[in-house]
C-alpha cells in the first residue's frame, strides 16, 4: 500500500504514479495529468482490484481505510467454542478436588489419609480421561488446552507440598524437600516455557509439545505419590485391608522406600525432559 499526501493548488505531488517507480516529489504536474493519474488500489468489501483516481476523497492514511483493509483480510468472525464440554467439566472437577484434599489432610478422622489418597487417585484418572474424551469425541477447545495443564500442576504441586509436611514413615520431611523442590521448579519452568512458546508460535510452539519422557515422568509421579498417600494410613488399618503377605511392617517400610525411589525417578525424568525441551532446535531458532 502506498501513502499519498494531499494535492495542493500548486500541483505538486509526492507520490509514485501508476506504480512505475517514478518519483515525482516536488515536480509540477498539469491538471490533465492529475485527473488521469491512477494508483494501485487494495480491494475492499470483496470488490475486484483496479485503480482509483489520485484525487480520491478516501485518505489512505485514515483509520477507516485501515479497518476496511483488515476486514477484507479477515472477513470471517472467530468461531466461539463452548466452555462446559465434558472434558472441561472433568478438568473443573479435578480443580475442586484440590481443596477437598486440603480439608481431608487437616481433618482429624481415622480414615482421612486413605480418603485423601482416593481423591488424588480419582483426580489423576480424570487427568487421563478428559484428554481421551477430548480426542475421542472431538471436543478439544482452546480453553480446555489452557486449563488442563494448569489443573494438573495445581493438583500435583499441592499434593507434593502436603507430602513434604507429613510423609509416611520412615521417610522424613527433610528427605522429601529436595525432590519436591526440584519437581515444582521444573513445573513452573515448563509453564513459563510453554507460555513463551505459545506467544512465539512456529518452531518454538512445536518444540514444547509433550514428549515420551514427560509421559513416563507423569506415570512414575502419579504412582509414587498415590502410594505415599495410601501408606500414610496407620499400619494397623492397612494390615486389615492388605493381603497377609503385604501387611507386615517390613513390607510396608519397603513399599514406602520404593515409592520414595519412584518419586526420585520421576524427578530425574522431569529434569531430563526439561533439558531436552530447552535443547530443542526449535527453541534455539527463536
């Protein structure tokens, strides 16, 4: 698009006439030349391309012209997507489970630990189910793509902090600090990285898509955290519910240490996957 100044009575024009690359700034033009001079025209309102007189009353620098040009480029209004789809409702339910877990954690009730573990396991299942339904039923939305990882991180980080305050014996709170801190820092870094990549688009946006290491990290994380939550229930209760071969104190201690080792494994995979995301060529190219 070319910019033109008003033609004054002295017949000076500072335009490039007829797109021929001839600079006529400060060169006098006869009245007949002004009347017949033509400039390229951007098609507006679905009209065909052509030429308009240089004396056109439409100022190409005006807001109106720019808005009309933008309307021609994007004639279709954006499609509105529903918010309360089934996958999004499951994601909302997962968010609601976070305060429920907090209440159960502080509740002085014999079966509060195992109930909190059941709530967390149910939330972890909805994490898988909402993604499956969104793909299967073709109900994926932009809002759901934003809310799902947010709900996951809120649920996981909250539960990790709670486990740090009161892990099952013989694991101590000080032993939980390092893996939990590393895990939460990784999640915050990935959130910031994905937000930046979404704004950048292109190769950066593709570079932060979930890889196989991230999926394995999530699987180990959910298994280890669920096991640690279950093992917070008093051993006497677990002895009544578990088979005889698994109800002895040595076995329960071994399960606790195994779950703690899985948490460290999930932490290692989390850091490894973050390093892969950061070293992706798509990230370097931005």
